[in-house]
């Protein structure tokens, strides 16, 4: 999803920016033994 690009644009415009990347999606690594690109419904 390239959220880092959006965060950079908004941050340079002035407002505070928080980018949250769910573990296993986009740039973050999944927990050992867990599949990528799947969201745990219990989280």
C-alpha cells in the first residue's frame, strides 16, 4: 500500500502523522510461522 509515501506527503504539509502497519502486511514481517497478508480476526 506504500503508506510511507502518504505519511511523507502529509508530514511535510504540517500535521502530525501516524502510520500503522498490521504485522504481516506491507513492510512488516509476520510472526514466525504465520502467513503473510492475512489479518488475525482476534486482534
